[in-house]
C-alpha cells in the first residue's frame, strides 16, 4: 500500500493509492461486494468479506476474534478485537490479543485513544470504528477527525465507514476524510429512499424523477422502482458526487461546493459552522495564501472562511500603512477586481492624481466579507478575487465586523484625518465613531457632484503637508505589502535602501542595479530573486532546509527536505537552504509541516537557484 | 482484575438498591414446559439471596439479576420463610424450578442446611426439580448429598455456559470460568445421573448478529455430548449492565427474533438435546425484537417450538423486515460498529 498526495484544497486532497499493481485516486468510495451486494461496474475499489476474483483493487475484511468461522488466508484483517467505542479506554488498549495488521488500523471513535493508537504506528489506512455513533455528536465528531488527522499527519488515509452519503461527502472530504463506502446507498434503497447530492427523498416524494442515470432513465417513475433499481440509482449518485468532489479539489473550489451541500441538512450546516468557529488553526494551516480561483461568498458561512479570517488578522497584525501617509480615504469596493481596474476606482484615482500632493493620502477600501483592504493589498488573494452578493443592504454581522476591524486598524495606524467617500448606507454605520469625518459622498460615490466634493476636499486637506515624492511612496507601498506577506522584520530587511521601478502592477524592487524581487498581478505577492532572498536568510523564517547531498534543479521534492518552517503555507515564497547557505528560492506547494513529514511529492517549485 | 471485569464492577458501584423484603421471594409463577415428550406445568420460585458470588466480585456483562439481590447476608430463617411463602401458592405442578439469581449450590447464598431444608420440603407429587449453578459449586460431595436427599425425583442442574468459545466467555462476557470447568462439572453430574441443562447466550456484547448466531450454533454442536437440554437465552437489556451501557449509546442491539428462529430451525439437525428458548422481554426495545409488526407472531412460534420441538411451526413465518435482518448478518462486520441495528437508519 503506497499513498501519495497530489493536489490539496484545504484539509482535502486528491491522492494516488497503490494496492499491489493497481492505482486508484482518492477521495474514493469502497463499494461493498458481498454475497448479497454486487459492486457496480464503475466502482474503483471494493470492500468485501468473501473470497473474490476481480481485477479491481479490494480490501477483504477477515473474521474478528469472536467469530466462529475459520479465517481464510490473505484477508486484510483478521482476529481483530473491536470493543464498542464508549467502553473505558483501558479496555480498548487491553485488546492486545488481536493480530496487528501491517497496513490497516481500526481505531474506535474515541478521542482519548488517538495518541496511543497512532503512536509508532506505520499503518497507512485508519478505519474509524463506530463512526455513525460519533457522527451524531457534532462537536465530538469534528474534534475527533481533526485530532486524528493532526496526529497521523498528511501521509495517511482516513476511512470513515457508513457515514458518507451524497449530501455529506463534500463536507467530510473538506474535513480530511479520504475514504467512504456504499452503505448509504444500500440502506437508503432498503428504505425506498433515493440519494441526491442535495438531499434524500422517499420514492413517494418524487412526483417527477429528476435524474437520468441508467436506472431512472429506463423507468422514469420513482414510485414503481424496486429496491434493486433504487440501489443502482444510489450507487450512481454516490459515484457522481465523489467525482464532483474531486473536481472541486482539483479546481480549488471545494469550499464553495461544501457550502452548497451542507444546506441540505441542519446537521451538516452545524458541522461546518463548528469546524469554522473552533478549528480555525486546522483549516488555516491547510489553506493556501495564493489562489487562482475566485472566492465566491454567497452564504453566511463564507464570512467564516479561514482565508478571510487570516486576511483580517494579517491586515491588523502584520500590515503597516505607508509611513508618509497622513490622510485616510475610505472608499467603497467594486465588483471588478482588482479594484484599480474598475470604472469607479478609475474615477476615484483620477481625483487623487489631479491634486498636488496625492501621496499623502492612503486609500482603504471598505468591503464585505474582508472588512478593509488597503490599496497596497488589492492584488493579493483573497482581496484580488472574491465575489459577493451585493445588495446595498448591510446586515448586522457585516456592520459589526467592519466596525470592529476599522476601529482596531485606526488604533494601530495613525492618521491626521479621515475622508469618508462611501455610500450613505455605509456612512450610517461607520461615521458615528470616526473622529471628525469629512464626508465627500452625497448620493452615489461616482456622481459628478460627489467626485467634485472629493477632489476639492482632497486638495484642501493635503496642501498643508510637505510634498511626498512618488518614489518614496512606491517604496513604502511595496514595504506595506511585504509586511503583509512576510511580516515586519523581513519586510524591513528586504526593503532597506531600495528603489521601485516599473509600472503598477508589475513593479520591481531594485538595490542599485540588482533586482531583489518583483510584484506581479497574477500572484499578488512579492517574488524574490536570490539577492532578495539572501537579505532575509538570517531572519530564519520561511526556510526550507534540504539535505546536503541533494542537488537542486527544477523542484524540491519532499524526500530531499530535512525540515521546514512550520509557518509556511501553500503559495508562500520560501528560501531553500543547504547547510545554512541559501541555495534557491521558490514557491511552497505544501505547508511547512507537510514538507517536514512527507516522503513523496513536489514540495517547492524553484524559481531561482545557485 | 482485568479491564472487562473492572468495567462490569464499575457499573454496579453507584446504583441505589430497591427496598426489598428478605422474607418474600423475588417472584414465583407457574409456566408450561416440555417434559417427557409432553407439556407439563412447572412452578418457578426465585429466592432472594445475598446475590451471586461472581457478581459480587465483578459479574457478567449482560446480567442484571443482581438488581433482585440483597447484597447483605440473608438469615437462614428468612430464606426458609421465603420458600415457605412461595410453596403456599403451589398448585400441584409436576416440576419445580428453584432459582436464586445466582447458584443454588453456592453455600454463601444458601447454606447447606437451607438447601437441605428446601429440598426436603418439596411436595411429594413433584417429579422433577430444577436448579442452577456455576460449575465451581458442583462437587462430588454436594452431588452425593443431593442424591441422598431426593431419592427418586429427577434432578436437573442448569449451567450458564453461554458459549463454548473461551475467548468470548472471557473477553465479551466476563463469565469467570472455562469450557473445561463446564465439562468437568457435567461429567460429574452424568456420573450421578443428574440431568444437565446448558444455557446458551445469544448475542453477548461486542459480537455482531452473525457472529452471535454462528457462536450459538457452534456451541450447541460442541456441547452435544454434555447437555440433556439446551436453553437458548437471547440477551435482553438489563439494568446496570455493560449491555445496557452500550445499548443506551446505540452500540448494542438485542438479537433479532429471526436469529432465534434460524438457530432453533437449525438446532434439530445437529443435536438430540431438547432445545428451548424463553424470550425474556421479547418484542420490546430492550428485548430481542424484529420490526414490531411481526414480533408477536414470531414469538408465538418460538414458544410453540420450545414445547413441541416441531420446526414446522416456523414454516409460514415471514415479514418484510427479514431482508434487513439478512443485511445485518451480511454487512454488519464491514460497518465496523457503525450499524448495530439495520432497522434503525435515520440519515
């Protein structure tokens, strides 16, 4: 049994599992194959308790210690002793009579057992026993799966028997589960219930049959379909959904699929909420900092996404406003991203560029669900690519979130005055606590009248300040972004005595004639050159230490990595070091913890090397 | 003490015992029983003693009979009064069953003089006396003593073997004796022409429905040489037991009545012993049950078979829920504890 992770999306991943000579993709479904149930032809992997002849990969479960049947050889598990999950932990641990299997561990769904049963355990597949009972206890369930994943690391597989059905496998995959089975299909069919990704429907509640699977297509009337036909439909739906889930992982849009799927049941919706509220660190570690896909915020749950909370925390705790700015200009967001490329922001920027001292003004965009986006961060994910349902109506959660972030932001970043160029609906919930706000927006922010007031106010308020040179401000802008990306210490090291060249958004950081790094619209992050990376080496952050005998070429693969900074996230710019010497710079494809653990897979895409 | 014994013991720690009258038996009643190829009446007396000695040290995972026990010494006079009170309601039944929720032969429950008093007080028209005992109390000395007291009456001792599988008895039941202990006791009883009734437990905790059914069948085969009769005891959920603890957490389901039917149907083909089954709590959530629609019908057939040994009583028995029972037999092992009850599926 060999397992390799290929694509990651949050805690979910697409991987390749090799059993003997067969390789299958995960997440996947074990289809039951027994004397009463035949796995469908499209199944990739089977779960069986009998001797079978098949070319497909399968796992054959043998007899337990309490079985009277003689165990055949070649069974994957036999003579195992499984106590019910809620017996005392010492009883579970006393089950030493059982034969340990080299590749599979059955772990009763009890959190206290995780440390002992996973320690020094080289098995690849962990089967969660008594999973349905655990699933009903929402907090315990999320707690158990996240703890199990953290303990066993990224290289192992979790199989959650019986729980997954087409409504839940998206969420469960997002939680970190790799394997499901066809129990839900069998149980539902036995109860005359059709499985769909958006819910489970009794056959009498399907006046029309909204499915064209071979089984439904041939009968076209749910009420006359028998057990076998419904079973085939359910198999088809399961298979359909697991493919949807894999597609979502491959395209980096699993979170959006999860938010859609959990709508089908309050239980699933609660589980996602619990995961977001209580396991932020677990999600954040696994969430990339740079992404090509837009973040679609169409549900309340989107407000709790880990990348949004991370963005807000970095804006408040890492970002520093450009030093020479004195006036805060609050602007509304635009549908088109990045904001600068939109019509409305082109108009705002024209007002700004017409005044004599524009660089003393700092533009900050007020938006949901991010809170506030300083202009310098408009190219970074998720600010660069989010899409939210806009109605002009702000609900209390959004108001509260924006107010508290702005409040904390202005405590940390001092301005002499604030210009509020926001629609009236936003003025209503922001102006009351901004000290002496200059409101420049009358009706619409882009109306001729509003823009004229804005221009006039900007001109008057900036006159009293000494003129800020463009080059100084360009340098400060990039430093602000560097603070967000790398933290203040590294930003200071990188930006010392340098100039900025090039036209926004493609800007280069130069020290005399040496390039240190570059900002690109595609990444929204600073990409470093070897010279730039060299400046950061001593700070001991974002480092990946490779083995001395490893020769650096195109990519760094996990086996070559000795250790890596645990704060590295997917998409981060990292310094590759060998014996404390910089030997390359590139982009992380795994987080730092996974780099340290993994024995397979591409870990860093190298941009420059010695 | 091992872990399973400690678990059994821990569940008995903090329960409040009911007020109990030491001069009244737990219960006495009359019932039908197969006897010499006929149906006879049997009078059952359950005496209230200090309690089963094994229970007092840890106890079995499914047994809650200690809920009827006194936990303190019961005087000889009180025990005799219990029997005297019970025998007042005796109405000429051919068989008397004397149970204690423990071992009749255990002198720490019933002293030898009380045992003698009771056996001597059995009405003369009783033809058969039935008691129960763990193997360790079945000694040559005791057996000879009993034979002397009873002269010509048929005497039967029921032994709660539960299963012939030592692993299950030790790790799932915590029974505290081995198959060899049982065999030794039976040999002794056979030598003295005392009848042996073997209790077989259907579905201890931690076994799947299929494992439980297979175990009962194998046990019946393996005790063929030792048992004059077999009483199948399907587990019911008794208070303050490991079984109840698991059942409340949806980690245990009492056996299906279909499993009992399947066992009884098959039993005639591999044993000559009289096989019966008294389904305690049948049809309820705490007892062996099917879907609720067919339970009455199936229970009646089981009772009928237990008297007649005629397996044709099961011939026309069927219900839609059989498919779910068959699923349970077929798939439960692959669910790793998730599906303890294929009847209950609430997504």
